[in-house]
C-alpha cells in the first residue's frame, strides 16, 4: 500500500493534489468527490467588492489559455458568510487565497480571516503594490520580504506565498519569501502574454494582456520549481500545465511536495481524482511506498544545471 500523505508546513494532506486558485469552486462537488483531494484552494478574495477586468477575459492560445479575469470579488463578508461554509462541508484543509494592494492591506485581510475554518492562506503576491508604483510584490525581493513580514506578524496561520514566473531570477524571490515568514511556496502563477485577432488587429483580451496557462507552460515552471527546491528549505507546491499523472510525477521529482491542477479543470473536471489514483498506481509500479520519497528524486548527477550554461 502506498502512503500518499504529505505535510506542507504544519498541515497534513491526505495526498499532494489540490486545485489551483481561480479554477475551482465548491460546486464542483456535484461532479467529483472533493473529500478525495489533498486540500481545497479558494478563488482569491479581496476585502472589498471588485468587478474584475473588462471583457473579453478569456481567449484560446494554441493548446493553452489566456485569461485576464482581474480577481473579481464580492468582498470579505460574502466570503465568510457564503463561501467558507460551502467549503467546510468537505474534509480537506481549506486554503484561502487572498489578494491586496499594500502590505498593510494584506496583513489586515489576513488578520480578519484568521478563523478556525481556514487552515492556511495562499498569498497572491503577484498583485501590484500601490505603494511601489504598481510593481508586483513578487517581482522584487525587497517587496516580497516586506509583505510576507507584515503578514507573518498578523497571523499564526500557515502562509503559502504564490510567486509570479514573470521575473529574471525566481530563486531570489523564493528566498525573500522564505525569509519573510512563508511556510511554503506556490510556484507559479500564469505567464504574462498576449494574442491579437488578425481580422480586427485588436488584442483578443479586453485588458490587452493576460496570464498564459495550460500544458505549454509546464517546462518553464518545472525548471523554476527545480531551481527553487535547491535553494529553500520550505515546501514547494508546483502549479503550471499539470494534466496527467506523468506531469505530477515530474513536478514531485523536481522538488515539489505537492501540486495544483488549474486550467485542465475547465475541460476535464475529473482530472484531479485521476491524478490521485494515478500517483498511487505509479508509485506502486515503481516500488515507492511513500510518495514523499519521490520528492526531489530527479536523477541529475553529473549533469550541468547552471542556468547560463544551459541556454548557450
């Protein structure tokens, strides 16, 4: 029998599979058994009502998806009164994704949401920081450090820092998040991209640019997980282009302790359950009794892993 249980900081998960924020809702419980997932991750919540970005918000881009939803939110009261109770009907740990535009706002939101029903916070630090001319927190080590320190002082709940891939060196950001008090890293958010309608010569998204996700981003994010796992001591949750058991195995071998499934949920709602079952079968077939033995198990001895050398 294979042990699929993993620990992310102080939180025990029955298995390493969970949804990515914004690609999932408790209503999916009508289609799959949510109690079989390792954790449940909410859509990002903001303190006040937000209508989101102008339409169109979603566009096809080859085998991937381009989106610029803009984090629409009904605010904290709706989240606490309606969303949290809907999730608490299920047994996996509940991870609340939160978004704010200043370190103080992040800390205040975190403080007000630190209730028993919420087990951890996923900190969406890909958001623009209004105190730093709109620069995203996770694009700069010092801003990442500042916001994580503010949040660490505001709550004892576990903090998962969700990083952006739109940086030159994500390892520096990962180290700053760890230093600031993150209990885990979520690597990574969508890749900033755009497409153009060749009939109208207008951008296909109402906000011009958006985040690219789906299968094509997996090799890019996988490399980021691989490098960060060698430089930080806290767990990593890999997310980006995961559709199958094979994708999940690659992320775990690269150093992720758990994975999130995102874009594929829109077209294959049962994918997460299939991956849970597939991981158990894969481990059994390969003589692995504990999925944790797969974490960081990539066999790269004797191979050059220097980034600059690799791209020459």
